[in-house]
């Protein structure tokens, strides 16, 4: 399995990412300990030049990690044909105990990466490097996240065997079973739709209000994180069944398949991007206290809130279109 082209690409990138963050962390620790913007010494000038190198390296690594999440999910779906009993990405991920932990680690790293990239973007807009210590402290948190994600991914791919009998989504998201998947599937349609549109409406309003008053990003960030979970629960419990026109089929991964028009990508992409930007808006706005970011940080917060609002509208439109176009009717 390790010599499958997509798996090789993911593993090679993970190895490069681990090497990149190791180098960045080593330089970052030095910068963190010795940084003194009030000094005009030769050492400070060297650190100022080095911070551009480290920041660029980390930006490349983290953008790669952001994109690799989508490649990982796509590959899991494409590999389903290789395993007996698998029909979608769930079967591929169930083929090894490290499958779902690897996916969860990559999702967590996706959000951490976007937050760091936005903080780095804000720092680049300040004339006095106001967030150098902050972003390199965050970098030290990102290092174990990148290493853990790479380790789980390698453990997953190295443990895959084509002769393994795996179980697919019909088992994981079966209402009568025990587990998180069954709990998500068991939510009734009406409460699920209220949760879906109520959560999207709340985050949309908060995003618009944050665009008007950036200080509200402190409320937007935690609400967006909670609504992300609520939307995923609603997708599993009811939205997915509208796509399949089968009230017993609750898989959120089959939405990515071509026979359903890849509608999952149209749904998940704006949800992930909107949530990541909404969560990032609060730390960016918090740094408005730095004199050089007094104008830039609120402006960045407004732009992120605006894009997040557009993403939440897109999620609502896709869900509404799915429900309206479906042959399944829960309410008459």
C-alpha cells in the first residue's frame, strides 16, 4: 500500500513537513529567546532576516498541510475499491485502527494551521514585527501537532492490507448501534434541521455583526467552533439522507462520491473555510493592541468575518438545494 502514488505523495509531504517544522522550531526557539526589537545590534539584524526565512518556511509547510487534508480524504474514498466490504472512505479508514485517528489529527491540524497563517499574515502588516514572539510560541505548539499527524498517517498507511475484511458506513452510522456515529445518526429530522439552520443563522449574524464591530470576534470564534460540530451532526442525521433519498443511509463520506455529484465538497469546503476564518478572527483582532496593528488588525478581522459570512450562506444554500431537490420527504 505504501507504494500507491497518492499515499507516497502524502507520506513524502508529511516527512518534508516534519523536517520543515523541526528546522523552523530550532530557529524559532532562538528568535523567541533572543528577540529584542529595541536593539540595533548585528545579532538582532540577523534574527530579523531569519524570521522572514522561518515564516516563509512555515507558511509553505502549513499551506501544504491544509491541502493535504483534502487529498487524504479523497484518497480514502478512492481506496475503498481495494478492501472487501468497503463502499466509501469509511471502509478505508476502518481497515486499520489508525485510520480515523489520522483523519481527526489532520482536521485539528487544518484549523491550527489556518490560525497560525492568519496570525503570521497580521504580523507581516506591522512595521515593528509585533507578533514575532506570539507566532513562534504558537509554532512550538504546532510542532507536536504536525509530528503526531504524520505519525498517525504513517501508522495508518503502513498497516493497510488488501486482504482485510472491513466494515462500511452502514455499520458505523447505524442508529441501533453504539458509538459516536450512531449517536449522530439518531437525531430526529426536525431537531436536526432546527440545529442546522439555527446554528448557521447565528454564525451568519455574528459574522455580519463582527464585520461591523470587530470586537464581537470574541463571541464569533467559540460559537463558530460549536456550530461546526452542530452542522456536522445535522449533516449525518438528516442532510445526508436527503441526498441518498434513503432515511437509513447517514454516511457523510458518500457525499464525496461522483454518483452524488461530489456534493460533499460543495458542502464541506465552505464549512471548513468559514469555521477556520471565524475562529481565527478573534486572535487576530486581539492583537490590535499593538500600535502598528491598531488599524490593520480590525481590517483583517472584518475581511475574515465577511468571507466567513459568505461561507455560511454557501453552506445554507447547498443544504437547502439538497433538501429541495430530494425525492425524500420527512414532512408533508
